[in-house]
C-alpha cells in the first residue's frame, strides 16, 4: 500500500525510502566494527608476537592468579574476538570475554591513572613524550561492543554478504508461509482461530413427542 511508504507532512505526503533506511541500518555500524575489531586484533597480535610469557610476567607483577593461563586467554580473546567482530560473527557471544578483558585491564592497570588516555608529559627536541594512560579508550571500546550487541545495530554477516538480496527475500517469504504449530504464521493462525468471545452455534435437535395412546 502506498500509504505504508509515505508520511503526512501537513497537506503533503513525503515519500519514505525503506531501501535507503535499511541500507543505513545495515552499513552504519561498519566503522565501529572495524575500529573495535582491528584494535583488539592489534593488541592481541602484539602480545602474541612478543610471546604471552612476557605478558604473563606483567600479570604476575599485578597479582593476577595463574598469570600464564590468563596471558594466553587474553591474547586469544583479543585475536579471535577481534576477528569475529570484523566479520560480524557471534558478536553477542564473543563480546562477553572481550568485555571481561577490558574491565580487568581497567581495574588492575588504568584506573589509578585517571580518565585521560593521552597526557603530555613533556616536549623535547626529540618529540613529544606522553605520560600514563587512563581508562578513556577502554570506555570507548566497551561502548562500541555494547552498540554492536544491539540487534538493530548489527552489521551484515557473512551469510548475508554471500546471498543476493532477491534470494534472501525469497527465503524470508518462503519461511513466512510455513505454519509451525506453536510458532507459526500469525496471520494464518488468526484466520483459523475464531474471534475471542465469539460462540460457535451448536446445532439443536428438536424432538417430537408422540401422543400417548
């Protein structure tokens, strides 16, 4: 219906563009997904290239139990989780251990140094020297993960990128025609179910009494 794609503005009708709106909903989170995923993978690769054993020494100094196991867990979480965020796979699941890594780093390392992540220590002839790193960037990563967990903000997944749009529409249309008991098509179920409060007329049989002899 034409009215579904139009909106009233005074006495005029402003056309709505569902395709444009859907396109923005699908592709708008791309910069967030690339930034968060690449950031995690970069930190994970740095730990892996230097060796998780060296990172375990840092964790041991901070008093983290089982530092070697924690170092490998953090490294793999950043590598695998970052790759999953980039391709848009299993984001609601991988974001949980990724958030745990961020919160652990925030509490054990960055919290005593305040909010700002960029602090100018001094300016010399060799260049600018920066001071300690606060938890500002960690909050940005947490906010990015939270936004990507939202179903409306999630990007196209690999299976959606592999299928043309017309094929996906045909699949959705086919699934909607299937009537599954308990979770089937709402319209079909409504058509089969009588309205609430409506009583079905029951056939009545009249018995004819014979005269007594």
